[in-house]
C-alpha cells in the first residue's frame, strides 16, 4: 500500500500485485486504437460516408442503445462467469465492429458495425472495472482507477494526434487504415486474458446466507445510494464523454469552424493535462468526500462549456482554435477529479459477489446518457442552435452537482472516501 502523500509512479507500481501490473500494462495499447477513431467517427460518417449529422448522431447512439439493452445480461454474466471472460468477449466484439466500420460505405454496414461496438460497450468496460476490483483493494484501488484513467487518456491522446495528422476527408482510405489499426489494438487485451491473466477470473463467491437469493436490478436501485449513482452516471455521460464523441467535434467544425487537425490536437491537450496532473489530483483529493469532488468537477465543466460556446464569436480564426484547445485543457482538469471517485464509490458500495451488476448499472447509466448526447447534439447543431446546445450542457452541470449532494446523504463516510472516526483513531494508533 502507498500513502497519498508519497504517491509516485514507482511507489504505486511497487504496491501492485503482479496481475495488476499486467492489467495496467495492457491499457495504453488497448485504447491507442480507440484514440485514432474516437474524435473522428462522426466526421467520418458525415463527411466521408455522406450521412447527415442527424443520421451520424443516430449511428453513434445506436451503439449505446445496443449496449443499454445488453448491459443487464452482461452484468449478470460477469457475476456468474467472471469478468475475465466478459473482457475477452467485449474486446473481440470491438475488434469486429472496427473492422466492419473501416469498409462501411453504406448505412446497413454502419448499423452492423455499431451493433458489435455496442456489444463491447455492454460488458467489456464494466467487466474491466470488476477485474480491477478483484485484483486490488483499499487506497491502491482508488489510485488504480485514477492512474488507469490517465493511461487511457494517454493512449487516446496519442491516437488522436496521429489520427489528426494522418487522416484526410478527401482520402477515405486514411480512415479505413485507422479503423483497421483500432481493430488490431483490441487483440492485445485478449492476448493478456488468455496469457498472463488466464488465472484471474474476476468472480467472487456468493455468501452462504445469500445462496439462492434472487437479486433484480430494480431491487438494487432501491438500495441506498444506487439510484443517485445511476443518475450521476447518466448526466455525466450526457454532458461529458457522449459529447466528446459527437457534440464537441460537430460544434468545433460547424460553429467554431476549426480543422480536423485542431480537433486532434485538442484531444492531445486533454491527454497532456490528465497525464500531467492525475498524480497531483490523487494526492489532493485523498481524504476528501468523493461527492464534493464531483461537485467541483461539475463547476469546472460548466466553465469549459461556456468557453467553447464563446468560440462562435471568433469562428474560423486562430482565436477560435486556441479557445478550443483551452476548452479541452479545462475539461480535462475536471475529468481528473471524476475518474478516481465514481468507480471507487460504485465498487466500494457493491458487495463483492454483486460487483458485476453494480458496474452494469453504472454502465447502463453511461449508455443511456451517451445515447441521448449525440441525438440532442445532432438535432440542435443541424438546426444551428449552438447556443441552446451549450445551455443544455450547463443545465446538466448544475444537475450533476445537485445529485452528488443528494448522494452524499445516502452513503457511508467510508464509501465516500472519508474514514469514520473509529477507523481514523485506529489508523493513527497504528502509525504511532
């Protein structure tokens, strides 16, 4: 275990068990291909394959809709079969989806590709969180979520820079190449699961008292804090990552009038901020209520969306391009606050044998928010309602802070990242 005050890459790596090191090592390669495609999928569908913004947004939403339908099943299978198997299935589905999308020159092929991407979204990412929780616990688990997020963004940022330099909307084959590379990158986590991590199943035994007890998702939502966690995930996806894939690129192209290269560099700035400051943030937020950290993040995101909205007054200029880059830097500073908190609350709140279903609920909330995000963004931006688009996101930031304040009353201090008085006294006694 490594204390927050002495947290460094070396101390964190030393505190990890061997399976945790293998799992962390696969992260950058796993998301490098995702970074090649994430900022440019809407642009690809709209400007290369000729789909309208509405249809392109609908295709992005389709993947999340498929995921939303399958997530309850995936969560149950994760608890029954283990997270490792579900990560393999999700990674294989993503690889197939990216390969199909590389050659998708008509709507039916795009639909098929998004179905496979949806299968990955349903089980792959939530199962990965369960796998993390089965390998590490305590403060190291919180640190792992934060550092894993930094590595995810490192991979995405590098991919975004390479993609932004390489792709050309007038050369469709450049898009085909990046989607094929993304497909190959998803084979790396599969190799890890079949190789050095083949003995880590990510499944917990059911307590004897609960053997035979049926647990429905509705009953889980009735448990203290779970519904509020679901709502936070929903709003977070709608105003955050859902807009990064659809709303931000479309707004930056149509309202800010910046180039695809600027968009790629914006994602790179996002990555630099996260990688540079995640360790510092982990040290600063340790011992603070996780719900309060989420509130601070909501305020930062509100400021960032206001800044992006202001780029419309300088459309097509160097000023607009600079403001787009600053937007992503500010947005990224908020991201460093959320990732070490929300997954940690979810997995600390969940009983070990139900982590698959708890993470499935968290994933479902994300899918629902991500479905709504491109639909709303596509409709508003197609009808030149950029100011309304920004206003909706600001309202979402306010809602996120409100729900976080309500969640604080529903969970224990330990789950909220603050040890109770008895634990603090015991800890001080051990240290002295």
